[in-house]
């Protein structure tokens, strides 16, 4: 039964996890002996696959090569520019085992975007595949104390500082691997948080391991978390985002499940994977659930093996879930539709639908995971609110980040001195302590589960000399969730077309940040007395025009 711990805040009804001292890699591969011969990750496009024993050996060798051959030192940063391929595991866990700090970027980012991120946190080595080598090479020129690039699927090119992954692993380098501390930062993903440009989120081994333990709570997740079971997990959300990396990849690896993934989503490839691998579990974002529920190519016969679908990273609707069940001709008892809610800043999961959630709570993002506390705080007077009242959601737990990299001011604004993470999301909870996300007060725009920082897009538009002022907001879209839309004020006697504004963004930023919501010119951006953009007013305007 759910409990309110005291008058001050809500505690998880699922109790506490035991916080240990394990590193992330030790946790993920801790029980690998029990399933060493089973497949770990299979590339759904090429069929390339490694069993668990092989994967662990490659991780070990990669760690040794990074220290012994590339001369990387503990605490130094490595930047991954990789799609979802099995070797992602080798590089990220190899790096972590070597004591390095990983940051990952969307390979479809422009060089401008990756350069900003990699220079911000001081990346010294890169890992990528052939397709993204030109971007990686361009980025590497801007890095200080650059030590080389690892090329998955390619050969050595000593003159250019390029190391083929295969030759690194074959050489079986031996090195003294450092002793690691669970409080060390091992991952710096980027998130814009409640305001401003994307910032590095410092996550420690302990943050990430705790979150895995929290979501594997046997009382809460029952049949969903049986170690070593023959589960086949088909997944598309990117491993270079915290949901894909910890919530999907590490979670399923630590349970010994077979992960099938693809470097690039196409409807045909995805359906081919459904047919060939007969997955028992799907990890999706709402737009992918919409694809399954509504795309004419997806047939009932493709969906018969599925028992669990985990939806996360953005809001989904009851209607879409119903549509999906209708298509499969199944009920909620046949297929568990589970939802997760969280943030990069919380490793990421804080709320999760328990395996046996009661009927009528489908639209809920679930309950607090173990060892997690919450408050709903009034937007008007800062008071703590009771059930069925919407306010800002504050969260606390061992999965909350250490802070933003090199940005104490933003850290202080986001995690208060009592350790509460101010999410910038508006939520309420019901009489059974199930939570519902109803709105967002922060600026963040979510396009198909991807973060778009309005500030980042605004800054690009402001680089045009014709522009006097600009504001970018998200407008609702049935498929993508939201789309970025720009409101632009031109300097007097200056001209610019909508297309020119659109193209300005398209040249600098990756596809999902483009102004698909449109461009509108106006006389003045509505701002409050403090000069802050009144984004809600623009959203109302934006939805209409
Ligand atoms: P970030 N419903 C509504 N909004 C959501 C949800 C959800 N289920 N999940 C995330 N968001 C929004 O850092 C919300 O505004 O992390 C939140 O503050 O890219 C923001 O997205 C955070 O964006 C999972 C699977 C958590 C995924 C995640 C989310 C990771 C996204 C638990 O099981």
C-alpha cells in the first residue's frame, strides 16, 4: 500500500533499494556467467550479433586498449558519435571500465552542435563509424589535447590518429586499469534542463546503478524483471540518450535479455525485425507507438509475440494505447503497456507504471520508484499540494545527478539545497499515489522524444543581422508530440522570408530542431516586466496560426 511518509512529502510505496558500491559496468555484467552463451545485442539490419561472453571480453579488451594504447587517463573524456549498433556497448563500457568519462552525441548532429558539446566538456578521443567519419574528423580538429579516433568497422590510419576497433581488440593490449569509485562521474549526457542551452549532466556510477536497481524492483515489476529469462527486446530509442542507454541498454543487459536494435529506423526494417525476431518486449517513444498503432504496413500478425511495451520520454495518450490494442486485437491483460517518466538529470527514471497496475490508470506515468520522494508544489504560492491538485513536480533520490558540468548557477537553480530536483513539469497524483503529467513550465520542446532547447534555436536565428528579436516555442503535433515554431521580429528596413529563417536553422542544427512548426513575423515578442519571453502566450498564438 502507498504511504505518505510525513506531512512534508510523498515516499515511494515500493520501499527502498540497497545502495552499494558497484560500478556501472560491474553491475551490468555482474551476472554474465549465468548467460554467457546467450545473445546480448544483435543488429537488426545486418544480423551482426555477440553473445554475452564475447561482449564482456570485448569490453575488457577495449578498456585495456584505451589505457594501454591510446594512453587515456582516468577522468579524461571520450565522445561517442555512434548510432545503435552492438559495438556501442563495447565502447561505452570499455571506456567506463578504463575510468573515462563518456559523453555521447546524436550522430546526425551537425559538426557545429557536436563541437560545442565536445569542447564544453573537454573531449580528448572520439569513437564513430565510417558514415560519420567526416564530421568526427572536423570535430577532432577543434579539440584540445586530442588523442585519436576509434573507427568501428574501419582500419588503422596512423598518420591521422585513427584506430580500427577490430585491430585494437585483436591486439589484446594489456594495461593497469584504474580502481574506480562509485561516486565518480562516468557519463555526461547533455540536457537543456529547465532553461537555456544544453548543459552537461554529471552522472555517477552510483546514480546509474541505483536507477537500474530502482526499475528492477521485483515487487513493483514482477514478471517484467525475471533475470535470465528468454526475452527478446526490440528497441529503437537511441543509446546516445539516457533512456536508451540506461533505461533500455543497461537495464536489459543486466537481466541477460536479448536486445535487437537497428542503426536507423525505417518502417520496413522495423517490421522485418518484428517478423524475424518475434520480440516479447518493445521499448518505444510515443511517436513509435503511434506508428505501430496507425501505420497501414503494421499488421496484427506482426504483433503477436509482444507481451510488454514500455513507453517513455514524452507524453502518450490513452487513445493511442487503445488504438494499438485494437490493432493487435488484444487486451491490457495480454499486453502490458507500461509508462516511464523521468529526466536526463535523474538517470532517468523516477516514475514507473507497476506491472500490475489497476484498470483505469493507463494514462498515468505510474508511481514513484523505490527510494524516491516527491512533492507537488503550487505554481502560485510555493505551497505543497495534496492529491488531485496540479503543481510543479519535485523529486529526490539517489538517481538525481551530481550537478551540471561547469555550471554551478544552473545546478543551484535545478537541484535545491535539500536535494530536490525541480523538474519544470506540472503533475498531480491521485488517491492511489499514481502520477499524471499534465503540462510543462520549462521552456523545453520535445520532438519525438528528442530535446529541443528553444535558446539554442533562438541563438542561431539571432545570428542573422536582420533579426531584432526572436522566440521559439513548441506547438502540438499529433505525430511528433511538438514541433518548434519561431516568432521573429525584424529590424526596421530589413527583410527576411519565412524560408530564409527556416534555412538558417536547417544549416546549423540537426533535423528535429528545424522549424517544422512554422515561422511567423510579428512586431514585438511578448515579454514580462523582467524581460522574460511569455512563452505561453506565444503557444496559444502558435497553435492557431
Ligand atoms: P529528457 N510523460 C510526459 N512527459 C515526459 C515523460 C512522460 N512519460 N517522460 C519524459 N517526459 C518529458 O531529459 C518531461 O517534460 O529525458 C521531462 O521533464 O530528454 C522531460 O521529458 C525530460 O526529457 C523512462 C523512459 C524516463 C524515458 C524517460 C525519460 C528520459 C527523457 C523514463 O522509462
